[in-house]
C-alpha cells in the first residue's frame, strides 16, 4: 500500500526542495540527482521516496534506468495556504505603516512646536 504524506513534509527539508528544483526543469535519474548533493545515493533515494509519497515526484522506467519526474500540481496546496496568510500579513503591515506614519507626523509636529516655543521665548 502506498503511503501518502503531506506536501508540507516534502518542502520542509532543504535537500528535498533542491530535488524539486532540479526536477522542475527536467527528468533525471537517481544518480544524476545524487551528483548535485554532498550526500549518499541511498539518502537521495529516501528523499525521493518521500517526494513520491507526497505526490510531487513519479518514477518512469526507461529500460534499466528509472527517471524521476516532478509533478508540481500538489504545490498549489502550499501556495493556497501561504496566500491566506499573505493577505492577513499584508493588512497587518499596512495598518502598521499607517500607525508609524501617524506617530512620525505627531513627533514632527511636537518637535516643530518646541522649536517655535524656544524661538519665541528667546532661546530660553
């Protein structure tokens, strides 16, 4: 039985993110993928297995070689999840910007008023 993992597990590891990036451009054999990383072939195989379980990679056999291909549609889940928080953060940051501008204006007015009072009182 094929085990399904969450797509977020796939992107949680920098090596798996690197494998996804490699495969996004072309299909590759396990050995070709392993050549890009400072780790063992069995370790790369484990990472690819996780990516398969997450639905981000499929294996296509060509003769004796197995080629890994990216299936990036599942990354839409990540994009959708991030988008909902991006909207909230954008609104929060907009509110913070407005607040900071108001505070800055108040400080400028206060500073100008103090300068004006000092000038009127003859520098005292």
